[in-house]
C-alpha cells in the first residue's frame, strides 16, 4: 500500500488510520439511522417504542399528534429498520426492532438526555425524595 501524502505535513503518519477506514456505504448507512432520528418527535416516539408496544391511536394520544402526522414519523422509523409493526384485527401495533443498532441508539438517547438535561434529573430526584 502506498503512503498517503496530505497537503500539509504535520509530522503524523495517518496511514494506520486509513487502513481501518470503513467504506463510504457504511457511513451512509449510519447517516441514514441518524437522519431518521433528526426530529424531536421521532426521538420521543422511538423512545416510547423502545419501552412498549402500542397501537397508533394510543401513540397519537401519547404524542399529542394526529394519526396522519404520527404515521409519517412511524414510516420513517420503520423504513430505517428502527421499529417493527404487527396487525391485530384493525389495529396496527408498533415497537422497537430487536437489533443491536436499536439498543445502541436507545441507550445513546437516554445517556444524552441525562447529560444534556441534568437540571431536570435533579428536579426529578428532589421531588421523589419529598
């Protein structure tokens, strides 16, 4: 493998990084997962579905959203493999897919909420002590 030369030489050899560089398609796949969660409502919906399976009517009520608007978000999450659905009679039920990607994204969301919103966490702990 030929050595890669960068326009500016800062004295570092980057070839050890480049040998492990994933294919562009891998970055595109990860980008697709992140873009499916690029909306606060979809993150909230995904979070709900990581904790329970629920029908569209109840999800609409939980999300304070119309069924058509909710269906749009569900479609994006489903197309990206983050949720799955099943039909029971006339009802459609949704829940998080059982994949490593889903587990990691759910875990990441919960950690980021704890890091980003520490004052809300402190308030919740204070009210539970009372």
